[in-house]
C-alpha cells in the first residue's frame, strides 16, 4: 500500500516560522494517527542537560553539514518517527559525518535505545566520531568503519528502525539484506526518495517499486525535505 503525505509545512535547515511550527505539530499529529499502533509506546525519557547540549551543537554547526548529510528538516523527521514509536534498536547505512546519526541517537537517548551506524570512508567516519562526542551522544552510538555491502547482511540482531542513506544503486539490496532482521511494527526509511516524476535515480526507483509491491509493508513518501520513503512492516509475510 502506498500513501503520499501532503506537503503540510515548510521548514528551512536553520529556522522555522511560527506558522511552520503549527503546521509541523499538525503534521506529527496526523502521522501518529495514520501510522500503526505500537503497544510499546511510552513517554520519552527526559534529560534536559543532554537536550541543551545537542541543540547547541546542532545550532552551532547548522552551516557545516556537507558530505552528503541530510537537511535539518529530515533529521527532525527521523527523530520524530523514532520517539513517536518508541523504537530502541536502529541501523543507519551511511553515516557521512554524522548529522543524521546525531538526530537518530538523540531520539535513542529518549527511548533508551542504541544506534549502529556504518560508514565506508575513513575520513568521514573519524569526523562523525568527533561530532558524536561533541554532541554528547557517543554512548548511544556504535559507529563502524566498514563496507555496508558486506556488513549489513552479516548483522544478525533485530532492528526496529533502519535509515538507508548510502549508495542509491544498492537501496533495494540493503532492504533485502536487512529485512529479515526488521521486527514487525518496525520502520525502514530511505533518503532522497521522492514521488516527483524523474526525481529518482534508477536505484531509488527500483527500490521504491519493490517495497511498494510488498503486501506486508505500508509505505509512504515524505517530500517535505529531500525526500524520505517510510515503510512500516505490518506482518512477517
């Protein structure tokens, strides 16, 4: 099943208007209604000191995210998806220098979970490690310098949240490799996926066509940022 989320709010990477905040609240309310119910949902853990440290780090570095990092609006969306569903075991395929990983790990600090993130480039990996440390989130992250083509299929732990943002030509393969480890109720997200005609590369298009065809997945595409497919696993088969 495919559901297209309307463009309900307009957010820039560095700021949001009061109108945008109101629209974002309505969007998240709608997201909660439309997504599958989770019996494990609970109030997020409070850690004001950590929250302030992460917010300051993100604010101070808002203009420094290059190297294929996500925009802030997509980072916020990843955070909200995790916290709203109380996900605790996340996998990120493609760390880059850590922007998305910070948003995911920040969400994990709320749910009591942990993120495994994989990066093949040593320079980006080491920069990400330092960014995680400066943001105060290292304890929530297992960062691995590895080739995701081989590592993802070797991981045998259950995940309830996956974010794919590595080589787009491999999106379908990443999904197939990790899918047996994704628990029912879990969520697989892929970046730079859109519904705009000719907006996807061949790899992204093949991935989206494949995941849309699965009867045990409920897929939507959020186009408020750089494009994010959101697929909930509703049954084993």
